[in-house]
């Protein structure tokens, strides 16, 4: 390799921070010998700095990254099922009596079909029913009540989600940051549950209406952030630190205490109420 | 203790879902950005990433060096991305010519290239870089994109593209030179970007 080509390769390695000490020394020596190469190096560095300063790729967002594993897992499961079907169908194909069995099956179905047809033919035919009277549109008097009950269902669903969030957070708080691997499957199952709740709470928060649920919405909002962070945990060198940080965050926000306060404020299921006997006055 | 790739691959071969998950979490960003660097748009990159993981995970038994999972995955993502890009090019340009065809979701536009003094904002630089990238020969475009969008090391790019490190450096060098020509009119004098130090 010529000296120019070698220096050029070294320039690229150095610009991207991939040159070792020895290579950097050789590059410095080469640039000291040739001012035009030194100038080119400065220009290339400036260009790369500009390109790196511009956000070429963008970030698709937290929700996207959280969804990668669930999508891949669904794909793996679907492939597993397809593989099982393929193996099963291969076994059936390999069965030497298959064409004969198909013939027998078709013959049996024909006989059964004829038998059913004859049996039905002997039954009395019911006389035709008169056409149903046309329905006139009327105002529905329970509209307000139905809307109120919809909200009750949402509150119930929220309470159920909060109950599950409480146990997921409690399980997470019980994890020893340095020894998460001791109960690895349980740990990942906790991340999975956090992911499901993350999706669920976002929908519920959008459905809760009315000022009186403001404090519930605020809590759901904070839970969504924490559960999203838990679900997004990645196994790397900072994992223990990340677990500890989130555990502190959960404690600082008093999430478990606040969930229990809400559970106390709505002690009974609201959606089991019956409709009033009289229509609501409008 | 964070498990190594070789440990995770070995456990994943035993169909352990936790190991699959850790491999996916560890490399999802690199797979996504590798694909994005070549296909140029989010939806295709997402599809390539997912399909690459499925292909890699279902054929783990064929991976001879379990510690080389990352390079193997990136190679799969690279091949799938190149296939998809060629398919997309055939859709928009049936004769297969790349001239004038832009697959990237560019932020900027041709007008930015013609009027470089207009703005120095990073969005416009990004647009200019993207549109210039589309005009580069494939080997240079891929090497540059995998470096700047895929954030791969030179060694990883060489492994993914089946090339040598020296050829990869040459391709990146030529692409950066082209960028330099396009961006130089935009450069603000004395911006402090240039640095005389080597490291």
C-alpha cells in the first residue's frame, strides 16, 4: 500500500475514533510531512462533524422500541405454529392410505348428506311468518345513563389496571438490582406485564372524562411513564443502575400509596348498578 | 452479570424466550438503523429489522460462531435491505436505473443544494446529505449510510457487506469527499468545527 493510501485509511479511522495509539502516531507523522494532507484531514473532519451534527436518522420513539420484542415474539410463535402444521401435514401426506381414506371420507359424507336431506324433506314446513312491523325511530331516554355507565365501566377497568399495576410495581421493587438474573424468567415476565399495562393505561387515560377523575388521570400518566421505562429496560452494563434508579423513582412518586388511595376512594365496583326503572328526566 | 452473546445464543438454541428477548433488545437499534441506512424509510426499515431477527433466531443452529451473532444479524439485515431497495427501485424505475430516483425520506430537497447559502440549519444539512447520498455509487452510499445512519464500526460494515476494511475506508473516504464538496459552500467561517488536532 502506498503511503498516501495508508494515510488516507488512517485519516478515516481517526476521524471516526477507531484508530489505536500506534495508528494515531503514524497519522500525525504523515500529516506533519505533508501540509496538503493535513489540510485535507481538517476538511474531512469538519465535514464529518457537520454530518454527525445533522440528525440523519431520527428516533422512531420509545413506543416503537418497546414494541420490537413483542412483534418478533409474535412472529416466532406464528412460525412455530406454521412449522407444526407443516410437520403434521407432512405426516398425513406420508401416510400411504391417504388417497383411499379421502375416497372413503367423501363417500361417507355423501351418504350422510342424502340421509339428512331425506329426513328434512319429511318434516312439516312452517308457514311463512308475516313481515315484521317497521320500526319508527324514537328518542332513547336512557342515553345519559348509558354514557354514565360507560364511564363506570372505564373506572372499573381503570381500577383493575391499577390493581395489576400495583402488583407489577411491587414485584419490580422486590428485584435485587445486582441479582436480577437469579429469577430471570420472572424478571422478564415483569417487563412484559409492564409493557401490556403501558398500552392499557394510555387508552384508559384517554377515555376518562370529567374533572373529578383528574387525579386518577395524573396518576395514570405517571404510571405510564414508569411502566414504559420498566418495559424498555435493556440488559446491558447499566442494568443494575437502571433498576435502582427506577425503584427510587417509584418510591419518590409514592405510586403504590397513591394507587391504594384511589382504590379506597372507589371501594366498590360501579358498573354493577342497575338501570333506573324510570327514564332520566331530560 | 450481563450474559455474553455466545451464552445467549446457546440458551436461545434451547428455545429460551428470555434469551431471545435479550438478543433482540441488545441489537434492535443496530438492526433498525442498518436497514434504515439502506432502505431509507421507517416502514421498510421496521419490516427488514423484524424479518432479520426472525431469520436469525430461527436459524441459530447454523451460526458456527455464537459470539458472532451481531455480525451475522447485521449481514442478514444488510442483504434483506439491499434486496428490498432493489425491489423498490424496480417499482419506481422499471428499467432499474437509479438516476434521479430518491428512496430516502429526505428532509431537504434539490433546491437546498442549488441555494446552499440559504440556511445552515441541521435539518437542511440532513436533507442535503440525504439527497447527495442517493447520487453516490452503491458501494459508497452503503458504506457511508451504514457509518452515519447505521452507526456501525468500519469493521462491522466490512463484515456486513462482505468487503475488506480497507475497501470500506476507501468508500467512506470518497463519500465524505463528495459531501465536503456539497457542504463546503454552506460552511460558516470560523464555526470552530475544524480542529487541528489529530485525535
